[in-house]
C-alpha cells in the first residue's frame, strides 16, 4: 500500500479498513518472522517451518464492526462472547464451563491457581505432578505455579504418566496431549481413575476434535482442558487460548483473567492479572473458525502428499502426519544431533523440551526427546522441497 493510498484511506470512511490492514500486516509479519527460514541460495527454494493460513480481511472486518458498533475492544466484548459461544457449541459443552484468555499459557497458569485453592486457605504442602517431557510452556507453568513440583516419566505409546511415578491422589496432575492427537477421551478415562484435579494441555488438538466431531460432553468433573489459539495452530486468534472445565473446578476462571475481580468489582482473588482476550484476537479467531473446514482439507491433503514422499525414502512419521496441525514430525534416532548438523540446510525444530535433571529416572522421556524431530511443513509448496528434505534425512 503506497503513501497516496494511505492518505486516501485515512481521509475517508475507509480509514477503519486501513487500520485493519496495518493490524493484519503486523500479525502476519510477527508470525512469519518467527518461523520463516530461507534455504541456501543454491537450492533456490524458499519455505517456512510452518505456514499459518491467511486471515480473510473481509470477514475480519465484518466481525470487528461488531466491536466498533459496541465501542468495546476488550473486557468481554461481542466478538469474544460469540467466539466462546461457537466453540462451546462445537465441543458440546455449556458456555458457562468455558473461558477464553490472552494465551494458552496464561490459562494453564490460571488452571494451576484454580487447583491450588484460595491463597488464605491454601496448604503450604501442595504438590503438582508434571511430565518430564512436554511443551516448553509446561516448564514455565510448573515453576510459576507455587506448587511443589514433582516430575513423572511417560508411558511409551500413550503419553500417559508412568503410574509408578505418581503417589496416591496428589493435588493435581498435569497431562500433555501430543501434537493434535484425537485421543482426548482416553485422557478423560485417566482422569476418572483419580480423585486429583487433572489439567490437560491439549494445545494443538482443537482442529482435530472439531474435524472429527468429538464432543467433550462427558468431561470429568475434576478436569480442566486448555487449547491453544496461537497463530501456529490451524484454528487461531493470532494469540489466545480456550479453557474448558468440569463441574468440580472452582467457577471463577474468567474472573482470574480479569485481575481477580468479582461481580461487584472487588479484587476477591488477588493472585490474578489481565489475561483477557481482546476483540481483535476474537475477531481473528472467528474468521479462522469460519475458514477452518477448507483449511483442514488443504492441510490433510498436503500431509498425505508429504507422507507418500517420505515413505518412498524410508522416512517414518509421528502420528501428527494424520492430524490437521501446522507441525509435522518424523522419527529419528538422535533428533538433537540431526538438528544441529542440519540447521544451515533445513529449518528443523524440537517443539518439546525435556527436564534434564536425573535423566536415569526418566528413560522414556529421554527416548522420546531423542526421537521426535519437527521438520518444515510448508503445505503450500510440499512438492518443491520435501523430496530434497527426505533424501537428506534418509542419509542420517
């Protein structure tokens, strides 16, 4: 957009569209700046580690006009309410059992706060059990939770806790669902087997659940699930998260996204901060949700093509090859070493982290960390680079 176009838009009723243009341009830049990598000049191939589907500007403007009409841009405005209602309906849960937030990480921290109880009556001996191999956000949340941190190893094939590492009914258990898995109901079964609160970080699973029409109607009463709406997810709001919780969970999750204020605007829960979702983010989420069916089809088609190419080179894939996620993983024998050797040729990533203290106590976590390698999945140009990538990896 040139200077004359900018001046014309600013001097007409279209100035709102210009502001929208700037917002989306900045959003796209931030995401692409973080994930885009150019291959060496001799390959003449440009790709992204992951590619976020574009936000439709006309649809985005349609939704932001609701906020404009209400002159409400945060504080639980019309777009936030509509997005929450639509997601609750798709998941088969009551709107009152959901909360949107500024990020999934902030909602996970709030989940720990809900499980630990009020500050005044809180025991000093609260223990939370966390996976030793998980998203990087898990380790941030654990250390910010004020609970005594205990780590558990995973069970190979299920990503469930190794039962021997868990005591009888700790205060809460934190579970992580890997990369768009559709097996969320199996985590419900685990939750039903314990009297502890169970926090489920299902970051990338929302598109899979919606695509498979899985309903969370039977969410156990002791469960909190958090989905990410970050721009690295197929259904996203630029930045944000969705929390869904069962009947036994304290019902003030939304209050904790708003400085802990109750309905009388008294700060009843002081260990809280501003974690609300803005109207701009909610409008982006609604637009992304509108286009999700089409985008899911494109992603799954590109993954099928990538899998066929990979198999011809003997490449083995992780289960996310069949999920509508923007990430893609292959199985390797030494992911860290391959990533280090390959960083100048291809953008590779280990999307999960590892608590490396006392590794002998967590053999499965170590094995998974060594074997999962995130490869670039630029679904718009798989044919251009994936054969070269697979040929290179097949030699490692």
